[in-house]
């Protein structure tokens, strides 16, 4: 009886082991098959990308990621799909792919590149800064993220350059609206726009003019102390600029007259010197 029990138990263990072995073997074969299919899809994507068929390339890269999402090649395939869309100027699709990549692979080693390509995709959608403000702001947001989170990368250097261009564009927009309010004598609205340039875009080329406009407005309103404060700021930072000269004229009405007299006198002196030189020849 005991022998019979032992025999039956042994048969059960042997049967289970055989089934387990077959399952492991089948699992390994299936995994190998998926890996090969994924590699094949990835290669087709690369080949199509090199051949210029970027939409088919993106499709194959997406397919490679789906076939074997546990593979180290899956996130790379997702990035390549986004890059394919970017190359063909399908910026909306590129943005969608990159945002998904950042969500699905938040710790991937190429996350800095994903953010850079995302920022660039937004940046290159800007055709008219007056209409594409959302793209401008999204590009700025992501370039700033790269600067702050990945400061020691080449992407940070390029992001810094792009941010300067974006800030110039945003400052230009503020100046355009500020000048409009200035001409309409809507002083408070104009002041707010020019202050935005000084407070948020102080490194742009529009800072000098914004300071001068603030001097003009406050001087016009009879707020000479405020006008003088902005004039001093302009003089301290941009004393050699044309905007400082315009500001100086506001406070010294005789400046322009005296300046013109000095120029006339200088011309006469130069003319006299030329005559003397001609007599000595």
C-alpha cells in the first residue's frame, strides 16, 4: 500500500515537472520569437527612415515597441517614432509620442533628449508669434526644464540660445501692445506692458526702450520723481544708447539746442582747419 502511494506520488511529480519544463521551454521560445520580431520591425523602421518614408518608419518603430515592451529597445523605438514624425514636420504627432514617452519611461537615460525634442517640436511650430503664443510658452517651459534639470548637457546650451530668442519675441509682443496703449493715451495699460518687459525680459534688446517709455509716461503725468527713477536706471545701464539721449532731452530742454550748436561749431572748426591745410600745401 505504501509502495503504491509512493508510485502514484512519483508519477504526479514527474508529470508536473514535464509540464513545467514544456511551459518554460515554450515561454523561452515565445520570448525569443517576440524579440526577433521586434528587432525585425526596428530594422524596417530604420531602413524606411533612411529611405525617406518617415511615416512608415514611425509605424514600424511603434510596432517594435508594442511587440516587446519589456525589451531595452522598446523605449528607443518610441523615441525613434517621435523623431520620425518630427523629421516630416508632423509636430503634433511628435509631441504626442514624446509626452507618452516621458509618462511611460520617466527614468530613461535619454529623457533629456526627449524633453529637448519636445521643446524643439513646440518651437518649430511658431510661425507668427502673435498667433502662436501657446507654442511659444510651451517651448519656453520645456527649454527651461532642460536648463534646470540637465544643466551640464549640450541640450542645455542650445536651450539657452533658444530661450534668448523666445524672450526677445515675447518682449517684442509686449512692446508692440505697450506702444499701442501709449498712442491711445491708456497710460496704466501701457505702464503694465513696459514693466513686464523690464521685470521678465530684462536681458532683451527692448529693455532700453521700455525704460524710456516709462520715463515719458510718468513725466507726462507729472510724476517727475518716478520718471527720474527710471531715467537714472536707464542712465546707469545704457548711458550710450539713443534712448538715454531721448530721456535726457525730456529733463533738459536746452540739451538738444546746445547739442546742435556744438555740432555746428565742430563743423565750422573742421572746415577752417581744412582751409588752413589747403593754404599750406
